[in-house]
């Protein structure tokens, strides 16, 4: 067992950990960044081959690496963004060590003792946890009831349509990830079934601008956790939207028109039979209402501030996939409540059921009722322990590329004051 020391230990080499490292490096502060998979590991290992960022390039505002390319309204593909992170890390010689996974963190004799998977120890005066909000794939218990001949994987392990062989796929979960995987499979000519949950949807573009532009203009990204109806709203799934093909509007009704079979939530599995809740109509209405509400807010903002923006016709909205913003809604889609998976040739189930967080490896950490770290401007109640990159840590934008640099500068300033 090897024991070594560092003034400041940063756990995680994604955009949050690297942002804190940037500010520390600029001030010549000794520190170490560790990650089990290296720079941008989650982007490299847990995104599918056709993945693109869902936020436009102009939102990449990493400290010392603000996007300055010739395609600000484009959406960077996975591998290009990983290369972007790696180039940025090299530019300030970030002290990153890959292959180091922290399994336990505790205070010991006035220092932090970080134990790695291989049994080594890193002692540090101060620690920044930058592992993001979600670390563990969430797979429902009913997965254990699937027949042995049906392959099932979590969405984080999906790469491309070749993984599902020549059969159909059942995608469970209709958040951003699930919908983008369905899109990928449909483009590959695969038969797809989608068990739909309750998620909103957004138009990729509306009245001449990307939906992120309007969110920024309306200060949606500046919202703070106290503005939410309930603390649980911090963990709601993101609305349907995609960055593929320079930005795509996702609409479940369009999926159905292209041959995807929509169902309600998956309720149970018994042998070859999958049973679903009769709630598809409610979920579709929720998504339609979410989109309509967003468009109304944009229209109100434009009118209130005298913004020069083009108008949209019903025809153009339909062309974009915004099918239900004018009128009583679309024709009802019949949803099966039971499927014989063998009869439908379903050979693969993809769990697009999200992720959970687990900070139990940090001994003595104060958490709220949901098990989420209690922080103030990134500082925990445990002396010299900080966080960066958490969803809704300070603001709505805290957990996304657009806002992580702002939080990192605040966290770094606290570290520099304390050193």
C-alpha cells in the first residue's frame, strides 16, 4: 500500500474537476486530479457513437476554453468534445492521474484520507468532489424477471444499433437519452417499442433561435434551488431534445408515425409477457403541454421586451415536430397494454431509466432527506470539503457545461483563501 499527499485533491476529471483545476493551476497551487477513467471518462465511455451535445457550441464556456470556433450554433459530437476537453487540460498542464478510483473518503488527524480501489491512500488537506450528480445506472427490479434469452443493457452501455442484432428493441424510459436512442435505432431501420414515462419536450428552435438561447434570455438557467416547487424537482428528467443533425426536435408522436410502437410505463414482466400501464395519453399530453407552455413564455418574453424575432406559422411548427401547440391535440395513439416479446421478436431491452447518486463513500457527509450533499456555494458542512458540478448546486446551470465554470471559480476562490 502506497500513501502520498497533496494539498488539494480533486476527484473527477470531467468539466467540473478540470474547471477547478484550471483556476488552481493559474494560481500555482499544488493539487492533484484523479479519475478512474481519465479526462472526460463519462463522455467517452457512457455515450453512444452518434451522440452529440444537446446544448449548442456557444454554451461551451469552460474557463480558459470558451468556444471560439466557426460553428457556434452547431452541436459538438461526442469524440470531438472529448478531444476538446483533452486539449483544454493540456493547455494548462492539468495534473490528472487516470486509473485512480476513490472508494472511501474520511477525515483523519486533520487531513482527508482517500482510499483507492487498489488499496493506496492519498492524504489531502482539502478535497473537491467533482464526480457529477449521477454515478450509478438505475435498473428497475423487474429486470430480474426478463427471460434469459432476452438481452438487456442500461442506456449507458448502448453504442449503436448493431448491439441489438436482428431483432426488435424495447426501450424503457423516454427522457432525453431514451428518445435519442430510439431515434438512433429508427434511423438504422430497427423495429422499436418505447415504454413512455412523464417527460416534457422542447422545440429545438423557435422564432429564430435555439431553445437554450431563449432559456438564457428568460433567465431560466439562473434559477436557484429555492425557486423550485419541491426539492425533488432538482432530479426531474430533462425534456426531450437532441443535438443531432445540427439540432433536432423530438416528438413522440413523430416516432409513432415512423413505426415506433408507443406504450405506457412498463408495469411488470412475466415470462415472455410485458405489461404496461394505460397512461400513454397522459404522458403525451404532459409533453405537449410542456412544449406549449414554453412557447407561450417565449412569445410573452418577445412581446414584453420588444425583441425582433420572426413569427411562426402552424405549418412551420408542424414541420418542426411541434404538432400540438394549436388546437385540441393530435389523434389518439392506441397503446398496447400487453406484449408477447417473443411474438414481437423483441430480443433486447434497453433501460433508459436514468441514474442515481451515491455519496455514501464520503464518511460523515451531511446530506438532505434525498441523500444529496448539503452545500453552500459548493462548500459542505465538513471542513475543507467542497463540491463542483452538482445539478442545481447553486443554479439551474450548475450541472451543465454552460454554468460549471462560474461555480468552479467560486469553489477555487474558497480553496485559495484557505490555503
